[in-house]
């Protein structure tokens, strides 16, 4: 069982009206510094595909991803929704569609209002004051600026010599520190840190992708923030280890990152191509160390 943690809601060091948390570390200067180093010769797509039947977090009753036609050429000949003349209605073949989904579907960013403690979210905003009939009016994705920052992939699965971490494995501080060390990287304040567990190799099988996820435990999440991470992400559906070893809540990492650290996170990140491109670095360093170099 994990150590007991006193989950609380923190006041922002950026002021009583702050809704961005650690994303305040983004500045014009930090963006310009990163843009000056960008190599546009190769791009990596870190997103998942959206399709009917895709793995979606629905364990608590949320809807799966659905795509519907709202207009169809043949149907509009009968319905004539625009009230056209017969000739014009036959001429104008109109097709439209609509998406019905939980916003937690596919590759997405969790804003700071996603989880709170006793109805209170980061910086002390309370639900009775700030939740309307549709959404929170504080700490949502609408306040998140374009994130242009240094990105680091900590390939924990590769560090351990595995294609994928074992089901339900909790990634702690020692795993993350050792992975960073063997990759030769140091996390700096304002970095975006992605964690590869290898779970994305199960995509798009819902049963295998969503069951007993390897992910960061509370200790690992604290370590990332203490090193300076501004935004964190992973290739699984919840970022954190599921089921948790914490007996206080089923989502301790979410409660800590959002409420205490003010750190948003990205989930269902496809890290496979990026891992393959950088895999030789880890393998060669592991070989050098085993040879005593």
C-alpha cells in the first residue's frame, strides 16, 4: 500500500485569479528559445485515431465515440429540410455529420478543473460558485495557451528492456530518474515530459488497452513536478497506474497533479514512432554500461 497522502487544494503562486497553474511557466522568451532550436525536417504524430469502436474511457458510464450522418443526399430528397423546389432539392446533394463523444476520448489534454477535492479545484475555485449548466467557468481548456516548450520522452519500457510494462505496474521516482539518467537528459523547469509505458501497442483493442494500466504512481508524479515539469503525459488512458495502490482514492495522481501542483496532463499519447526513432540511444547506453564503459 502506498504511503498516506493528505490531499489538498493549493492556492496558486501566480495569484488569486490564476487558472493556468504551471503553464504560467510559458513565456514569450521561453517559446522563442525553443522555436530557435526547432528542426522541421521530421515530424512525429503523437495522436490517436478517432473511430467508432475506439478504446474510450467509459468505465464510469460515459459515452463511447459515435459518428452519425445528419444529412444524406437520398434522405434529403424525401425530407427536403431546406424547403426547396423539387428541381433544386434534387440538384443539391447535401451530406453532414455529427460526433457524439466523451471529451476524454483519444489523445486529449486534461484541464485543471477535471478533478477536485470536496467540490473545490485548483486555486480554491468552488463548484457552487463556478459551475454552470454546461461546464466550469474556471480552469478549463479555454484558458490554456499554445504550448511551445521543450519536450522530453522518458521511455521507461525501453529502459527496462521491455516492449510494454507489466499490467498495473506503478512507475515510481526511481524508474523515472534511472530512465532520465540512461537517456542522458535532465528535466528543467517548464519542460513537457511524456512517459512511455508501451501500452499503446495494444491500441486499438479496447479490452487490452483499458485493462490494468501501467502508469505513474503518486511518487513518480511528485518527482516529475519537483524536477520542473510543467505539463506531463503518457501513452495510456489515465496517465496513472490503474488500479491504484493508494487506499484513499482511485485517482491519487490526478488529485495531486491538478489540485496541488497545478499541472495539467495529456493522455493516450502515441509514443511508438518517437520511441523507435530514439530507441538506439537507450540500447547503446545500456550496452556501454553493462560493458563497464
